[in-house]
C-alpha cells in the first residue's frame, strides 16, 4: 500500500520527515520523492 503526502514546499514537509524511517529521497523534474518501505 502506498500513502502520499503532497506539499508545496520543503518547509511544509519538514515536520513529517522525522517520522519516516530509512527515508530514500529521489528527485525527478525538480520534484522530490521521499520513500520508505513498509512490511505488513
């Protein structure tokens, strides 16, 4: 299952980043994607 959080700026996303463990960041077309792998 994928869950997405859409933010207009890095400042809006900053409070959520500490909650993401083992965060992988990729950048495509000036957009940043922060990913975490979940196991259920």
